[in-house]
């Protein structure tokens, strides 16, 4: 084993870093956003539920999952969920134009997109140009939409299947 290979084998992956934080400091605050405080234990639980849901929907290692979020806990949970299953998160800058969103998401080959509800109407304007998007998940339930609501995923309390690879 070369020195480079040895060094790489000792690095913690993002998901492993979260598991370590849960082990050593489960009740310590992981993130605070506005008045929402989440501990490492809660973050791991929610990320694991989300990761399990993504796997049941067919998301596997190296699949892309796009998101258009401002700052907030759902982004952090999605980031860790993707890292736990080896998926690649493709965050979008919410200040980009619709044409730029469309181009980036199209080239990423993302299967799913997570959106703040405020961006759903804009996203629907480019939805037809993104046929590979299988599901749209929004932070809050919009009226007249067939999108999946983010909180409903976490409420199901699904358990993550760990992938051996």
C-alpha cells in the first residue's frame, strides 16, 4: 500500500463523520437555523430516514439528487442523506435564472429535485425540459401540486438499508 493509499484509507467520509459525531456527542447541537435547533442524533435520524426513502425510490450510489434551497435544516439533512448512500447532491444557486437551472440540472442527470416551496412555480416552468426528473419534493405542501412534501418522508420513519460496495 502506497503512502497516498494509506492516507486516503484513513480519511473520514462525510457520512462517517456524522456517525462519529452521533457516537461521541449525540445531544450536542449540530445546526441552528432561525429558531430550529437540531442535535447530531436528530440530524442522523432524519438523514437516515431520508436516505432510506431515496433508496426505496431507486436512488443508488453515484446517482444525482438536485436541490434548490436557501439556508436551512432540510438542505443539511439532504446533504448527509446523499452522503450516507453514496449519491451526489447537486445544489443549485436559487438566484440563477430558470435557463441556468434547466441547463445545470439537465447536465447533472439528477433523478430527483428537492425545492423550497417558493421555487416550485418557477421550477414548473422548466419541468418539461427535464424529463429525467422522476420526483419533485417540496418543503411545504403547495395547493394544487402533485409534489411530495418533505416532512411526509420523515414522518414515515423509514429505515435506511446500508449498501455494501
